[in-house]
């Protein structure tokens, strides 16, 4: 079943490259739902008490110690569920849009789903790197071909940044491989590698560079706001909702366990760097009027909090980071779809041109408020659980770091409520007076997001019961 879950999206992607016409969107949705069904079947058979389930091992390039190793633990299963739940939502969110070469567009989304599933299942360093790079090509093409003005220049910067970071990640994996006793890229062999001295810090720093660019963490974030803003909505959803989680997952699965001896002297500085990014991005979000750009900087702030929790080297921080990956993925996909609905109706994302939308579109305003509350970490929403644990972990590691990081909750409330107030309340104008309420397709997408926001906030143990054992075991490797 693990092999099926991995290769089904690839098969569907190749088929869609041959399709022509609008029916491709329907077959893409069906394809993604089939993949989700396979993931759910695996979930029903998953035993969270075991380290890895559904292990597949096949020697690949024996002389180089490269194997086709797959396996799923609690953390991997959580990331697979995030990917395979959000991809159908993202595909369905595009049903109201018209675009050229739609079959290629959906084929690229499915190809990216294949790469993402591979990243979260790979138990071999080179295999992980290959899937990591596979995800870059389709998202770059989606942003470059269906993006807004200046998309080529902006997406080229995104490609160069992420590819540059990936090369350092590869160098770190190769160096670690050279220090293994059995000359193998297998995950456990890399964990057991004899790293010391300069080599230890080279591996730690190189992996951080590769993962920090993908997340992104300050000051490696400069590609993100422009890329998120110019990308088509579905491209932005994929980048923010799922792809940046690859970097967080990489820190947890690969970076910190491979070179744990470097953490005591370095991690605190990386935590400080992450906290700087939280405050910096939040302040910029307060000053912007383009709501898509506001949500892009909001994403940087939220990811900075996750990174700070990881580098606090506390189990609370790790549990909070794990939960917040899911919460952020759900919330940010909902927010960017809201931007899409607004822009599609009034042809602008500028807050100064909005107002009174709640009067003419009350159903839309309700869903927008629920997702906004989740982003603000209000109790009984998904954002609260992860933020609370993250702040607890950061505060326990360093009191002042926790206090400064905590200001992000206040800043987030200010810029999110500002967006909601200026867009939803007040008097309508010539643009917003004709704003129509959401249709059935838009209602279904927003309802799925809103339900997830509330269910995860009220029943957080759904997540913790799945991942606690695996997070605990990985965390022990970092000590």
C-alpha cells in the first residue's frame, strides 16, 4: 500500500499530461480523492506504537549504498494526511476558474503530490533528496506559466534560492554518508555516522540552509512574499499549505538527529533568528494593504514560531511545532482562497478599496471570521493548541525569548482584525456593493477548512495520539 500511495499520483499525472479540455479538472479531483482513499486505508492499518510501518526496502545502487527505502511513522503519516487532504481541496478550489492548458496544470499538481508523498516516506538520504527536488519542478512551472506580472523574474529567484539550498543539503548528506561505518545512505546509518569537529558543524549548517530557505526562516525569506503574491492561487496554496512543511519536517527528521552534538552551541542562536523573523514579518504585515501580501508575511511569522519551537530543543516545542504544521497548513490555504474570492469579484486586493462586504455576503463573512480566529490562535480553534505549546517550549528554554515571541499573538490579532474590519465592515462602495455571496463550490471549500479549524481545536488529541510516539523517539535522538 505504501508503494501504491507513492506512485498513484505519478500515474495520474502522466495520464493528465495526455488530456485535453475542461474535464481534466474533474478527473484530477477524482484522482486526488483516490489517493486520499489509499492514505485513509493506510491510516486504518497504522500502528502508532511502532516506529515505522509499511516498510519497503529494495537495493537500488548497491555500490553507492543507495536503497529504495520507504516507511511511515506517526510524523510521516501526519504529513501524508496533510498533503493528501489538502490537494483535493486545492484542486476543487480551482473549479470556478478558467485557464489555458488546464490538463497540464492539474498534471503538475498531481506530480507535485507524488514528490511530496515521497519526501514524507523516504528513509534513504539520496531518495529523500530526489523527491525533494521533484517537488520543485512542478511548482516552479505552475508559478511561472500561470502566475501574474513579473512572474518569470520572481519565480526564477525562487528556483535559484531553493535549488541553491538543496545543493548544500545534498553535500551534507554525502559527507555524512562518508562517515558511516557501512557506507550507506539509509536513515539509520546516517543517524549512526561518526560526525565530529568541523564536519559536524558543516552538516548541521548545510542542512539548516537547505531547510531554512524552504520554510522560509529570516533572513532566507526574501523570495517568499513576491512568489506567494504573483503565483496563481492554487500555486500559493501548495507552497504555503504543504511545501514549506517540507523544511520543518526536514529539520525534525534529518537535521537535528544527524548532528545533535552541534545543537547545544548553535540552536539558541537559530531560535533567536527565528524570533527576529516573527516580529519582523508581523510588523511588515501591519503596514501592507495588499491582503495576499499580508497573509504571505503572516505565514513567515507563523513559520518563525514553529522554527523557534523546534530550536528550543524542548519536547513541548516539538509537539507544538508538529501540531502547528497542520494548523498553519489548514488556515493559510483557507486565507489564500478567501483572497482569491475577493480578488475575483472586485478585481483588487487593496484593503483601501474594500468595505461592507459582510452586508452583501454574510455567509462569506462567517467563514472568513472562523478562519481568521484560527490564524489568531483563539481558544477552541486549531491555531491555539500549537501556539500555546510552542510558547511554553520557547519560554522554558529562555524566558525573554518566550516573552518576545508571545508578542506575535498580539501583532497577529492586530493585522488580521485590521484586514477583517477594513474588508468586511463599514459602508459598501462602488466595488463591494455588487459583491455576490459565495456559491456552492466556494461554500464547500470554505466549509471543509472551517470544520478542520474547529475540529482540530476542540479535539487536538486526534493529532497527538497519532504522532506522540514518533515525535518522542525522534526527539530523543537530538539530545
